[in-house]
C-alpha cells in the first residue's frame, strides 16, 4: 500500500501493552515510519503497568524447564470456557486464538525482548501452573511495558520518524471516509485544549476498560437488571454489584473511564456491535491500607499470592470459608457471603510462602499493606479465635482432601504450627478490577457491526475494550495475554497490508 506524505500508516489510541506490542511489530518487523500513538495520560502504560500476577500461557519452554508437562492449548481453552460461565456472547474462535497463540506470545516477550518469565504460578480457575512472570522481582506488567517501550525508542533513527508518542492527547472523534477508506481522527491536546486532525488507513482502538467509571457501570447495570425478561445467572448477581457499587473500591487508575465506549455508543451510524458490556469483574483481593482504610483506589493483592500458598481467613471466626483458587467471581462471592464489615478478610501466608513470594511481598510490606506477625497478636489473644485459626491451619496443611476443594497447595504451614508461629498477613477486600465487555471483533482484531460484518478493513480494536472472550469472568493472567496475542495479530495484519 502506498500513502501520501500527509497520512500516517497507523494511529494507535492507547499506549498500554496492546498499543506498544502493535507499534513494536510495525516499527521493527515491518519497518514502517510515522506510527502515531495517542494517549490521554502523561505516561505510557495504562492499566497494563499495574498487572502483578503475570501472563498465562500453555506449552511454553518455561513450563517444561520446571517439569510442568501436563498442559496444552486444549486444556487452557477449556479453562477459559469454564471461567467465562459459557456466556451466550462469547466467541469461541477468539478463545481458540487466545489459547493456541499463548505460547507464541510468551516466546515474543522472551526472545524478542529478553524477558525471562521463569516463575510460574497456578491462579484461580486454571487447571495447571501456567501464569508466567520473571523471577527478578519486577512486576510483570511494568516489566513488559517498560521493556517494549525502551526497545522501541532504542530502534529509532536520529530523526525519530518511526514513531510519534502524543501523550496528554485525547481522542475526540473519528470519521470513516467511505470513498478513500481513510479514518479522519480528531484529537485534542489536553494541556492547551487545542484540537487537530490526522488521517490514516489504519485506526487501532486500544484504550482499555472502564472500571474507574462508576457512573457508566451503574447505567449499564441498571439498564440490564431493569429488563424484565433478563435472567441473571451470574455467580455475583448484577443487583448485588449495583447495591455495592458506590462503596466498591477499584484497582484501576482514574483514567479508566471508557471514553471510547461512550463515544461509540453515540455513533449509531457505525452500528458497532457490543458484547457483554454489563459483565464487570470484581477481584476478590485488594489491599486495605491501614492509613487510608476507606480509600476507593486500592493496590491489587496479586492472585499469585494465593496461588503460591496464601489462604483467606474470616477475621470474626478465624476460619477459612472458600477455595482460594476457585475462579475470581466465586472467591468474591464467598467473601460477600461472610457479611463482614466492609467485606474485609485476612490474606494469610506461611513463613515459607512469604519468603517464596518476597519478590512482590517486599513491596507490599514497604507500603504497610502486609505485616509479619503471629496468631496470638493477630487475634489479640482471643483464645477461641486463636484455637480455631491454629486448627484450621493444621487441617489445611495436613489433609489431602481439602474441605473447600482446593487441589493445589505449596509452601504450606509447618506441622509444628502454633499461636506463636510467624505468618504474613494483609487485610483485603473485593475491588472493581476489569470490564469483560466491549466491541465485538473477529480473530484478526477487526471491529464488527451489529450484523457481525467487518465495519472497515482498517478499523481495529484489541485489549480490554473488546468483548466476546472472557464472558462473565476473566481468568487471571489473560489480560496481558490478550494484549500480546491480539497486539501481534493486529500488527501483522497492518504490516502485511503495506508489504503487498
């Protein structure tokens, strides 16, 4: 494809892992120049930079290196399907791509960008250990974003014509010219309020979700529950989410407002198809900061803490109440069912588990979110709770048949555990974390209309603002995976259009 000097080959809205992956492919594999990345934030990364558990993938060399040989694309596919609640809106073709391309996504990060991804955890809802992060102590989302950004910038010529990062810049509108098939994009420089326009044959929408926009979530949920014939068979009923919405904290940055979704809902001429907009994920464990217990923005207690040995304890009884490695919606429902003040429970790790997780636990301890203590101090010498807690710990560690169905346990508590044994503990509560719904796309990342047809051969979407993959509940480690898998796919498709 040949284009004139006043048109850029691709405009990517969003500088998270999805947008950076696409940019990297276009610049370094297809040698395209003038790729333009737009983001309303002053910094690159979006919510991708906050991801703490890792990227899930099946059949990787890293798994084989750790003798994890019981995984496959088919098993991964079934885990995603089961977690999704088999929603009527899921697109199995997208799930097949996500699972079958997962190894390639890890290979891309490892071979192209040098990420080790050598520490592997089993997260809730996964059949095997498959969620990868590097053992260097760097949070995986931050490592991926910062490394790819650095490698993009290192490849630039002195005149920096390969890519233009336009930060503090907001998408205002776009128009598809049906004669030229160019996307005419209106943007605003936020500091000055000045608008300007760019044209491109390829517009990529990679703006993320809207878990920080309670007004939008509330409107969508209210509309859904008000439908008289709508059957709510979710693990966490939508009415319950609505009832708790005002006080629910979020793990998202305040930029996750769904501007794109609101823009497209107001463009009926495109007839965009949306899937599962009302499916909102409430992650079971967000840390409660003792200095700001009522803060509505919280740091995520990464799921790998439970996967690598952590358990959840009801502070009023000293006992467990759920399979900590069930799917996120079921664990969250288990917490809600305890009817505790502010839905607060304890995340407890053994001394061995604390040491194993210290690459991330150390950060939480510096923040004052996790403390090293003992049972007698934790329960303020309440003999009944201490006895219950110690008994619970021993049965959890010793009994093979877990009474809540947890079938994977590592870094257990010692047989000699007692009220004076060291434990790591953090107070956690459920938090708004992810929006499963958004734009319908095909397996190439092209946006679909309400008749399931491609709207335009150069209009793409990838990442959290798309729907049809996660259904009613997203599996841990699949957001970073989705960003890389569909980022690679969109990058390849755009690149090959110029190679023809």
